[in-house]
C-alpha cells in the first residue's frame, strides 16, 4: 500500500498554508487480540503506516477520515472486518453541556484546591491491637444533661440522640423562619437527623472518620419554598442566587446550633447543603463552605493504649495551587517517572514492560511539523503541533495529557495520572479542561472549534463515557460525514458496524448508494499489502472512565519500531 499527496493550490479549510509534501512509508495490516471484547484470536484489524513527517492540515484531514496516530505510526481500523469497529468521536466545544456528574468532578477538584476536601489513607492501628479493636467499637462520650453517655447496655441510645438533634434543628427552623421571611402559610417539613453508616461513605473527608449524624432538611425546606414561589408566580431567582438555597439554609442552621452542640461534645458543619454532626476528635479550619464547632474532649478512639495514626496525604485547610502548563512534546524525566508509576499501578504492567524507549516511541515521538503562532487569527497563541499538558499541584506533577492541537480541533491522545490522586477523577477533569481550552482559543483561531476524544466503541462499556460529553458526533466510516450521536445510537444498538450516513440519507429520501467525497489523500494498492501480527503481551487495556487513549495505541507503539527499522520477521506477504 502506498500513500501519496495530491498536489493542490487550494489552502485548507482553516485558511492556513500548513500543507506540503510529507513522507509516509508503505502501509501494513496489523492484527492483534482485542482487550475490549477479550477475543481469543487476532480479531482486532487495523491498517498502519509509518510517518516521518506530516503537516497539521494533512493530519487533520486524516482524522476526518478515521485515522489516528500512536507516536509516528498512523493507523485506521478495518471497520467491516475488525471485531470492535471504532468510530471517531468529536464534539463542538461551544455546544458542550456538562452533565451533573461532570459538574461534580469539577466541584470536587475545586474543593480540593480550596482546601475544603481531604482524602485520607486507611486508619492504621498502633500499640496494642487488641485494646484498639475493642475501643474502636465504642462511641465517643457525649457528656450532657440531655444526652447521656453511650453504653453497650443502652442499645436504643442512638435513637434518643437522633431524636434530640432533630428536635433542636426543628426549634432553630421555627425560631428563624420569621427572620428568613418565610410566610407562616407555608408548612415546612420536619427535620430528621439520621445516623451515618460509615460503609456508605465514598470519600473520607476531614473528620469523616467521626461523622456520626446528618440531615438533609435544608434541601426539603428549599424545595418547599420554591414550590410556594412557583405557585405565587415569583420563581425568578435561580437556586444559586436564592438567598434560601440549601447551602445558605444549612449554614444558618449550623451557625445557630454551633454553641449547643459544642457544649454537648459534638461539632457541626454545613457541607453543600447537608448538616453534619461529628464527634469532636479533630479540629478543622472554617471555610466558605462550612461552619465548624470543635471541642477539646478526647475521642474514645484516642485513649491511652489505643493510639490511632491517620496517614493524611492531602491535609485540609491549606489552599493549594493548581497549575496547567502546555509544552511542546519532548522527553521529560519527571513525566516518564509518573507514566511508569501509572502503568505499573493502574495497568498492572511489570517494571520491565515500561521502558524509556517505549515511552518515547509511544507518547513523545511525533511526525507533526510544528507551526508557530502567526500573530493573526489563523493560528492560536500556542501554535499547532503535538503537546503535553501538565497538571501541577503545589509544584508536584500529578497528571499529563498528551494532545495534538490542529487547525480544527484539540485531539486528545493519552492521559496518565498519579495513583494517589485517583479520588479526583483527573481523567474526566482533564477532558473538561481541554474542552474549556478549545472554547477559549476559538477566539484567537475561529477554525479551532472541536474536541476529538479518539475512538468510540459502542459495544464496549469502558468507552461509553466518551458519549457522555454531549452533544457529540460520530464519523460515518463510508461517506465520512459527521452524524449526531443520538441518531447513530439506535443503529449501533442493532449491530456494531453501520454506515451511519444511511440513516440521514433515508430520512432525506436520498439514494443510499455509497458516496466518496474528494480528499487530498489518495490510497493506492500496489498489490503488496503486508500483515503484521502483534503478540498478546503488546495489547493495552484502557482504564475505565479515566483515559482518552485507544485500545490499540500501545500495540502500535510496540510495532512502530519494527516498521521504522524494516524488521519483517513477523510480516506476512500477500
């Protein structure tokens, strides 16, 4: 197979003069086992070519024809024959609407940066383990008139405590409703404070090991008020601007109960609309999202003979500095150290499998010819080409996104992160940042409008997260037209390989005869097509919901050296 350029005087659709003669070696046919469907045979089939140099405009055209790159290897799935057809997926950044889950990821990271979120390692028991095991089952003493000490003999005491706290919350609500300007005609719900089950806690925030009780009454009150406003046709304020939003209500209740619970040996904090009660074992710093009351009483789990050590890797209270640096693709020892740690801990690779040479071939080498800023609206301030986007927290490199910035898009290639920061869902966070970057830079380069997420495989649950970035489009594998995902999904539910544009043509009453539009690329078959078989050990499994890479990337990275060096020991001719 031979790939040549077609001479053309026309400039690219972006208006750039970034075209020229590029060098692409003869192509091969690559087959390997598929980790998406876990096939036993070599059912994943791709075409591959080695590119010595490639202009950004020509690579943009290749992307829009279903091609991708791994290092300097260009590859494209053989859609009708491969076991898991891979459709190029993209979205227009300006049309992006984040989901609630994506918004939660952004808020969680912001809380961590603000110092309001702490994630701890598991509690380690030291000194006498037997004494510790016994003491950890006891509940902290709450020395007060209304609440007697919790004892094993009083099994129902927990109910008395929640009833007492519920009563105190209701008293505060009744006392404050006039100052909150809540009409007495509005019947407010009764508060219910419930004991928190530690097994249901997903993230251990500061003091969460002592989080005992919680109430969501603020959400119920806000909903009741909104309903009353709606009936009165006075619901013009948004939930965020509403002076009686759940966040504000919970903070007011927490402030009113501050001294009371402090006397009773508890601390109270309003957290995103929830009212949480803690045993007063630790002291935290108040912040914009919380009101805190602490006590000097010693927790039952901190007595002599049972010392517990919390290994905090991300202490709360101190505001952190998050920096995102964009640099040209080049080898960085710190990045390689992070990549090595990521592959070993997340992908379970052996240390011998993660070499510097494979890393360079896979994520550093690029055939794309860099384009420097032109000072006009044809090129963004950073220029075009291959880049590494570094995420740095307080001077510590925590993640790296490998991307290509092209005339029409930012193409996400690979993402790796520090396993200690898995709780932040940095893969999702980086996608949101990259979409935001496209929005910002469209002002400087109007042609730069899209965010490409790589390949989408509908039959693979690990790839479904890509369709969650809406509204997205899939590339038709035959006519190379972009089809809205919502239209393509019913077709892909029926079978894995679909000529997506057929649906649109049938809707428009047009013929479904295959159409191939013009392109600057010509593919010629010289009758000497080659097959390369890749060993099972070369495949790579994509981490679910966290990586923007494609399943075959690492396999192509391993094969690229063979193609470059002309090693034909595993090539089948004819």
